[in-house]
């Protein structure tokens, strides 16, 4: 089993991340080895009753996912990560149709 690096878990926000949460993140990354969370290794925070998965300096400057459970926060993070890679549908390139006579 690949252990999640201690740098991925931020305990400086006053809410300690339980060991079970770290284990859940490890299991999630093992079952989704090519997903953004496993590849990019975001940090895990606990804020009140919610978990935050963050890639970047802050929520405003990075990509974040929020959820009541670690897997929910990881799924939300991955959705946001993939959303950032795709252009909005109204900006997609649609070449003009050519008519041949």
C-alpha cells in the first residue's frame, strides 16, 4: 500500500484530520490510481463537519472539493479538476459546414 505523504494532510488549521480519514484517502487513491487525486496528491483538510481536498495555495487560487466524507470531497475535487481542463461548451470550436455542389 502506498502511504499518503504527511505533506498531503494539513493539520495547521486547528481541526486535526483523523487517521481514518487519511486511510480513506489512501484507499480512494488506490482504487482510482489514474484519477486527479492520486496523480496530483492534493492536501486534505477538515473544516467543521466537512472535508476539503485542495490543490494549490488556497481555495480561491486552487482547485478544491468539499464533502461530508473523504470520498465525497475527493469526488468533488476530481470533478472540479476535470472541469478546469475542459473549455465551456459555448466556446467549443465548431468549424463551418462546407457545402459541395
